[in-house]
């Protein structure tokens, strides 16, 4: 199980990187071969799989999201720990509730990310 300290550190650093709009700091949380799943990928690209693979594709997608949302500010609500994973529950863009599950490598970088939102519009 991920330690409470490691989970809190991951969450705090991830939220800070996003709130600082620092794509380089954001990307330190993702493995080179990360699989990233989000319904927003489907909404923005039309790709029904909602999946991106690899650091370069995820970086481009997240950087575009930062550009589209210049006032982006996340508020962390809860951190949940699991076996090799962390889930962050937070307030996202547009006051939308979000939960992201990060499956982590032994080095603490996300190898798989599953994004969830309470409301989405097409």
C-alpha cells in the first residue's frame, strides 16, 4: 500500500504543478509509457477510446488544456490510497468534481491514469 506520506506528497505536488500552470512540473508525475484515460479526450478529439499513450501525447493534451483554461485552479478535497495507486478527489475546471486514479510505478510515477468527472457536456 502507498504510504500516507507518499500519497499526500504526490497529491500536493500534482495540485501545485497544475495551479502553477507548469507543464514541466505536471509531467514529472507521469511515466514515459503512461496510459491516460479521460472522457474529455473523447469530447475534444472524438476518439471513442478516450485514451492517450506515452508522455509526448499526454504532454500535448495537458498543455492544450492549460491553454484553454487560463484561470485553471484545482482544489484538493481528499486523497485515497490503494495498492500501488492513489486517487485524488478535487474540484476541477468550472467547479466540476473530479477523481483521478493514478496507478504508480515503484518510482512513484503514474503508469496508468483514469479520470472521472461528475458532469460533462458535449
